[in-house]
C-alpha cells in the first residue's frame, strides 16, 4: 500500500478515479504526464518555448533558463564532478572563460584551453578524466568556426560529451544534426532579437533534460535558474520571425564586410572564401540563412577603436553595446568588454588584437546608407 492508502503501481485505478493526492504524488515522481508540479521545474509557458527551441535545433528536448550563463553553467555542472576535466576552445565568451578558468577551481575541476580549430591539439588535451569538449559554433569574438562533425567524432571515440554554444548561429548551423550532444544558447541575443529580456536554453536528449530537471539531483532544478514564464511567452512570439531576421542579418553583414575589405580595413568574416573557417562553415551550414550577422574589424589599438565607435554611435550607425542580435547594429571593443575576463596574455595568445571591434550587424533596410555613415567616420579618424 502507498502512504495515502492506494495499492502499488501495477494495481492503480484509472487516472480519472484517482485521489488528487495520488496524482500529486505521481507528479512529483515524474509519472503524471501533463501535470506541472512547480514552476521552477516546469510550467506550460516554459514547456512551449522549450519544445519550440528543441524543434529548431533538432533535439529530443530542451530546457529554458533565466540567462545564457544559466544554460551554460547548468549543463556543464550536470556532467562534471570533483576531479573531472574539460577541454575548451581558448577563444570563447569571456563569461564562459571565467566560469571554466576561475569558478570551477573551487570544485577541483580542471580545464585545458586549446585552439579548437586544431583537431590534434584537441585530441592531445584529452585525459582519462575528461568529460566534455566545449566550444562555440562561431567563436566569440574571433569568429573561428568549430568543425562540429570532426569534434563529435573525437568526443564519441573517447566517450565524451560535445557541448556547443550556438548563440551566434541559430538557424545557420544545427550542431545536434552535426553530431553535438548538447547545444546551448543565450536566447537574449538573436533568438529573442529585441534586447528586452535575458534568457538561455539547453537542448539535448530527453534523458539528459530529464536528469537536468530531476527534483532530487538535477542541476537546473536545484540551482534554480528558471526563466520567468512571461518572458517565455514573449520569446516564443519572437522566435517565429527568427528565420527572416537571420537572413537579413546575414545579408547586411556580408555587405559591410565587403565594404570594409574594399576600404583596406583588416576584417574577420567567415563568409569570405579565403577565411580559414569558410570551408568548415560551408559544409555545415543551412545555406539559405547566410554566414551570419557577426563581423569583426581590427583598428590596431583600443584608442583608435574607441574613437571610431564613438563617432559611429554619434552618426547613428548603431550603439556602442556589448550585446548582439539586436535589430540595430551593435559594436564593442571585445578585449575591453565581453572578453575582459580573459587575461591579456591569453588574449595575445589567441590572437585577439586590442583594437578589435566586434559588430553585430542589424536589420537596416538601407545598409548602403549605413556604410556611407561608417565611411564618413573612418575618414574623420
């Protein structure tokens, strides 16, 4: 007999005849489909958004969080324990770098940072206690392209999990379809597209998502990075235009990249055929969505970069801001902002110039006029 007086599971009465307390007990045990035990665990709005993001990424399930870092940290902590090891791209978002390089030390979890485009370096970094290979599809801020099928093979050969941050390239690349085991997003960026919320997502197998939100041992459930359901509703609404927005972001970024190159400005753009990442991205990408809305230029020094950004903001090109995926063009000096957590010596090691400006190119209807304004700013330096 159960605690509330009903027989064991194989003799349970039909759902319609069960006592409400029995249904609640089943819900907490994860046995009552369609019931929500607690909003931090699941709620309808979050479930709708999670299902939509999972469908977009081609995974069995997803979980939505209150920030991109909430997604990254929860997914990583679900997979590692004290004494484990992670291999990570040395070029990665500064917050991710700080979490891996600094915060995980308190759990005695070690991380080896490598050039993720050097597959031999990745293989050589793997140890018997390695649990994860972590990278970004398009790395922040140097826009390197991770060879996800090749990295997935390495991970599978060593019984590891390949975790990929796809924030820069939603719709453009589908990492899970390329072999990644877990895909994370900062939905604050392109997916939402409005800069009016903070949110993240974790996409993976049903087994992994169930473990992540288990009431007794799930990292996401117990650490509590739950997304506000009102925000979920808003993001789900915006998700329906993502395919159109990504095409326009990509179209405008390609135009500006070509103009910067014609002007003799050092430019990083994976859509150029002579870019190292071009053939890798080309084989993975869903071509109709282009090469993405991210470009970067190198102005040599942070002082020149700052002057140019101030002039561009004054001329209405966009905003000096550290976010991305907005309908307006955003630009920032990465070494002094989103990568500032990365020590200067490591910035130099990865090839991050102090004068690098990362652009998230917006949805400008007249991108030619935008270039005219940028050109005027360059001429005034």
